[in-house]
C-alpha cells in the first residue's frame, strides 16, 4: 500500500484539468512509458542470459566482432567467446588464472585472495586478422598474451598463446581500477595505473616498433588520480598524419582550481605520431592536452548542479568521420543526492577549446588564468604533419615548445555540451547511470538516435531524442525500462550489434542479451503503436512490428516526431474500435454502504494520464469526478472511501496520452445499503439453500464471500432475499448464454477476451459514442498546431 498512497494524485474538475494535468504530465515526463521486469523479459523471450561460472565473475571487458558473429568477454580468470545469435547456445571459454606463485605473492602482500588475487581480464583488442591482444591483472602482476580467433567465423578457433608478456602499462595491478585501451596499427594506447600501489597513473603507448611512451610521471598538472573510461581515434583532417587519440577520464581537480576536493570530467588529446621530445620529454608525450567537460544544470538558487563523475562515453558516427557526436554519461559526486545525466558534445566545440587559451598560473599560490603571453610555434598540441605543423616529428620540436607543453597540459576553457545543458537528467531515482550505447534508427519521418543507458541496478533505459523543430531543441522520450539481470547489479559493459539488432550487457554476475525492439509489447492497435513513438516499430496494417525503411509505404503508420494517433490512425478508426474493445473492460462491481471500494484501472503506458468520469445512468450526462476527500486517484485506479448510496452509477476510466484518449474501463458500481446487507447475511438459511454457491459455508468470513459473490452478478434489485436469489439463478444462466455469445463474437474478430469481462448491451452504444468523440477530436485537430500541449486537446467535458 505504501506506493499506492505515495502516488496519490489530485483529482481534477473541469477547470482543474489543465493545471493539475500539466503538473502531473511534468511528473510523468521522466517516467518510462513501459516498464518490463526481469520475469517479463524472460517470459516474453526478450532476454537471453549467461548466468556466469561458479569460479568466475566480473564480466566487464567486451569485444564485439560482428564479422565473425562473436562477442568476446573478459572476466575473472576466463575469456569467453559467445555466439551473437544466442549467448547461451554455444559459447567457448578459456581459463586463464594467475599462477599459484603469483597468487601466493599477492596474498602475502596483504591482498584479498578471492577478490583481488586472480587474473581479471582488462584488455581485449583486435591485433591482426587472426589474433586478439588480451591483458589481465594477473594477481597484482599484469600479464598479456595473444588470443587466436581464426580468420573467419567457420574457423571456430579460440586459443590462448602460451607465451605470456609483461602487462605493465597495459592492465592495472588492482582489479578495482579501470583501464581504457585501444590497439591501432599494432600499438596499444592505454590509460591505466602502472604500479602495485595504484599511484602511478599514465597514458601509455606500448607494443609496436616504437619505444614505449607515456605521460609525464608524478606531475599532477598532467594527470591527478585519473579514472579512464574511453579511448578513441578521431581524424583531424584527411591526412592520417593529423590523426589524434582522444582519452576520456575523470580526475581530481588540480590544486587551486577548485575549493576542496572535487572531480572533473576530462577529454585528453594526443597525436598518434607523437614520438616524444628530443632533449626533454624524452619518451613522453609532447602533444598531450586536456580540457574539462562540463555537464551541468542551472539551479533555481543560481548555483549550478554539476555532473562531474564521467562514467562512459559513446561516439556516434556521422557522415563526416572527423566529427562524431560524443555522448557522455555522468553522475554527481554529491553524497547527498544521486543524480545522473547525459550530455552530448561536438568535435567543433572540443577543437575550439584545444585551440583556445592554455591554463596558466605563476606559482602554486596563484590563481589559474588564461595564458596571455606569446605561445611558441608550432603551437603545442599540433601534430607533426604537412597540413598544420610543417615539421616532421615531435623530436624536431624547438625546446621552448616542449618546455611550454610540459608546463601547460590543460586548457583554460571547458567544453560545454551542445545546447549548454544535458539531454537527460535523472535526480529523482535511487539508481545511477553507468553505461551508454546509441543506435541510429531510420524511421518514416527521419533519423533518430536511440540511446540505451545502463544503470547500477541492472536495468536498461531506452530513450529516443526527438528534435522539436531544430537539432538544438531535443525532446527525450523514455520508451522503456527493462530489468536485464536477476538481481540489482551495475551494468559495466555494453555492446550493440546493428547486424543482429541485439544489445549485450555485462555485469559482475553474468552476461545478458536482449533485442533492440519489442514492438509487440506496445499493443495490437494502430493507436497504441503510434503512441509508443518507438522508431524501430510501425503499425503494419495488422500489428505493431519492426519498421523497415525499404518496405512498401502504404500500410505503415508511424509518427515518431508527434506520436499522434489522430492523424495516423483515424481513418482506421472503425477497425481500431473493434480492436479497442479488447482492452476495454466493462464490468459491474458491488460496494457496501460506508465501506470503501477500489476501481482498478492502470494503463499499459506509464506516461498516460488517467482520469475518471461518472454517469448516474447510461442516458445521464457524464461529469468529471470532483476532487474530494472520498475519491482518491492513484496510478492503479480510483479509491472511493465511505461509499454513499448516491455513488451508484457508471464510472469511466479514461487514459489520455499525447492528445489521444482511450476508454480503458467502464464499471457499473452498485452500492448496497447496510440494512439490506444485514438482511442478506442474517436473514435465514434460504440464501445458502438457494444460492448457486451453496457449498460455501456461512462462516464469519461470509461477508467477504458475499462481496465476491455479489460482484459476479448483474443488477440485483435486492428487494428481498428470495427475489435476489431468484435473480441470481436467472442471471447466472443468462450470463452464461451471453458469455457463449460473446465467445462467438470474439472468435469472429479473432480477439482474446479476458475471463471476467462481461459484455453488456451498452457496449455498442458506447462504441458509437466514441466514434462521435473521435470525429469531434478530429475536427478540433484540424488547423491546430500539432505541437500544442496534449492536455489542451484532451476533452474537457463530454
Ligand atoms: C537461446 O538458446 C537457448 C539454449 O539453447 C534456448 O533455450 C533459447 O530459447 C534460445 N533463445 C533464443 C531467443 O533463441
Ligand atoms: C572454472 O570451472 C569450469 C567448469 O565450470 C572449468 O572448466 C574451469 O577450468 C574453471 N576455471 C578455473 C580457472 O579453474
Ligand atoms: C598475428 O599475430 C600473431 C602474434 O604475434 C602471430 O602469431 C600471427 O602470425 C599474426 N597473424 C597474421 C595473419 O599476421
Ligand atoms: C454510515 O455513515 C453515516 C455517516 O457517517 C452514518 O450517519 C450512518 O449511520 C452510517 N450507517 C451505518 C449503517 O453505519
């Protein structure tokens, strides 16, 4: 009951509908439209799971190989190779534990034998056509090796080379620490920690033909206790000499940059062809620069709320390989409240910051200021190339450039997100975001970015950003929230296969796989499919199914931008009405005077607003149920406290979503007055003798039994017990006949009916009423701005 009472919302009268409605709508804005629990996901065949090995855990390192149709996963003491079609089907595993000697050393060093002294795989990168490169913590002694995977899928080779290399500068020692790595042209770029104590953090380049190179050691201006989340290569021009490596990490703010201890999110850049300096910065990066990534929302008190704990980044490619869109997930550092946000950044903004002023201070006790002096040439951070630099190698850089680069690794200006604010913020929930992947989806009215966001409680949020006119005005629609692990656990790895249309998820306890779309769950009607606003799905003339841009146009209905079933489905209205009957439950409920009753009505969509209408009889006019103490509207239905005889009548539960109104439930409530109930219960044995349910004994529980029994019958006039029982018999028979008739009808329309649904003669009239209402709505719709707030379009009184 806690949640039921907690979610009490105000009832509204005619005048209140807009005001309360819009407030309620705002509250609903962040709510997922559909919520699918773990059980739902499994039972509807929307989840395939690998529950993990008893002697393993930490399924955190993913490598997707769409060509070979495999997902390679690094975990504790094992590497797995899963079939992308079905991860539970035929997977291969290679045990790669730390040697007993290393485990003993690790234990003697005071580490936890089961949680730390194992080989946690941290690096899995494609090396050449036949091999991957893999590294693990090796019980606080990092190790690397080559993993043979074969050239083609058919080869089905999965074998670890016996030769083990030193993994220092590639994998961290401590499994708790993250490594972000990328192998390009035989060289491994890794942001990691390179010592047992976990103090020497650096960005390394190892392997390959060059001498290993790294960031300056023990200089907090370069890196200050960083945690790396991603490495990417982004070309700067059409000349590969200008290629840059970008690293995404969070770290402690530099002294004096911020009062107290604070975390900053960072983007760092390096030139791929950096070979280090000649006289100073030997075997150190000479082109390293970093800038702060801002993701914040302005507060009402003028103080911004900052999301600084960068968790993950995803690069969404665009037509121009030089300008991917950067999606980044952040959480707050605050102990007081949990908050998460997604911000997106453009490469134009990032490059502008790296070309802007360097952060400078004259000494430890000075403020950081933009450097105003003369910047040496070539400008530090420029790659040696013919395009921009006009020099051949970083070893040729003038000393003053290297000296300047060494003392000015940070840019003064931060990078602000596109639109200057997050595209998603979540602060009202008890979970946080951990991972993100984004899919570009072709829909009838354009291209959409669909985000899949992993959380620390084992759920995935599916969100679509819809332009409200321009790219700079995006509306986020939270389509689904799905639980993908059997217990709450942080999602730590995520890969999306466009080829398979599947999403793969890693956590401490296992690996899960789910499809990107489940169009059938939105419902069978055109309107339901349209309201879902899922770019993957369209109404195809018979059901909600996968949308294929290449298929024939005529029968498909989809409207992602507006989610407007009135324009999309109104010509199908009659058909839909028939379909609609499937969801319209029409029943009779009995209540006892002075007791309370609950009329259950919860729309499938959590985004829909429900409201209630009351009608004394079928011919009477309908009125909104007024807000008062006795009526309490909840997300599950309407609670009526202390029933009054005059509450008898018809209750209509309406769901309004995006300007579309549906009647979900029609209940006829009969209030039985207490005196009659007394008669019924204490009158005599006749009830038991003649009632059909006579095997039910008249125990002290009979009150309960009566209430149940009463709700099964139609309209007793209750003049006397005898008459009542007579009626029960008759109605039961009639009811059965009606039911049989209904079954025929249902078969006719190939519809499923819920067991307890009682169809009454008003159904037909009701359908006509709806048809008229629909016409009316269509009229109102014409000439109106389609972006008008939905509640203005909701009927205010009918
Ligand atoms: C995946 O494979 C398992 C085991 O063979 C099977 O039970 C399951 O139905 C398959 N799931 C799907 C979605 O193909
Ligand atoms: C873990 O258990 C599996 C069997 O479930 C076995 O094949 C594997 O060798 C074991 N791994 C280690 C590192 O002992
Ligand atoms: C890939 O690299 C591995 C490890 O160095 C080597 O044994 C193998 O021959 C290479 N394969 C190709 C096709 O170059
Ligand atoms: C029902 O409640 C009303 C108002 O509280 C009260 O006057 C009346 O006596 C109650 N009836 C019974 C039968 O308890």
